[in-house]
C-alpha cells in the first residue's frame, strides 16, 4: 500500500528538514491542518504540509494475576478503567499444579472497560493466569477481538475487518479445551492475510477455543 508521500507523487528522499535548504522558499498551504507539519519538497522547491509521523504513546501498563479456583470455570476481576479502543492484552501464560496440566488450559478476554475475565472449559484444580494490560494514548488505529473454535479440523479461520499487515499483529490470549488430552489445547494463531486470522492445533477429540486480539497501528 503506498504511503502518503507516494500518493502525493513524492518519494521519501524528496523530503528533508534541513533548515539551510528551506530558507526563503515559498510555502504551499493548500493542505494546511492542525495534524500536519511543514516539510521541504525538493523537486518543487517549496514547503508543503504533510501528516505528522505517528507516535505510539503508552499511558499505563497493568500487571495482573487471576486465580481460577478449583470449582469454577471462570473468574473476573476489577481493573483500572481503560479505553478499549486503545488497549490490548498480553498473555503471559498460566500455571496449574504440575501433575494436573491437562486441566489448566485457560484464556482471557475483556468483559468491559473495568473487568478482565479468565475462562476455562473444565474444572478440577486451581489455575493462576498471568497477563499485562497495555493502554496507549496514541498510535493504535484499531483493535479487533474474538475467539476461534476448533474441533477435529487442523485449522480454523476467523474473518476480520481488513488491516494493513505491515502494521498489524495478533495477540494470542490463551486457549481452553473440553478434552483432557493436553496436546489438543496447544494452539498457535497468526495473521493469515489482511482479512483472516488462522488458528492451528493438533487434531484430537474435543473442542478448543482460543481468544485473540488483532492490533493495527497507524
């Protein structure tokens, strides 16, 4: 996809901020706006207004541990309020008793701007889930959230609103399963193309649900 310079018929090497070169040259204020800055268009020998370079600014990071007690399928906790349009989650794993790993697969998601949920499909042991909540004030274009359910197939896709793959990543938010066959819950996900998230797992009985976020930057 062409950037804003290419759309204007310019190349990156045509733009410079060298003060010695831009003295006493005309200013083209046709596209002047609050969110733009002046830059020197060398071929035209004039100053033009171009969009500001986007910045990614982190407002806050919350480090969270969620415990799912033995008899429960899910736990929700209160967090500091966030802007869901500018906040994403980082999955940092879960830790069950070593001998009960097959019961402990869990995933996370937002319930709303002040609550996070950890959820699993089978009970039997305490599970602790570790995660980070990253809230930004600038730089994020969109965040799409969802789940993918796999049964006996090797992979399954989710359709998303089109994104620029050069500026987008998928955050894996854990998986939960109905089967005690632990490898069945080992799922990986990736951005298959600009409109598709794909999840893979080892084919096995039972149902596996994986949570994800697709984060696109400006």
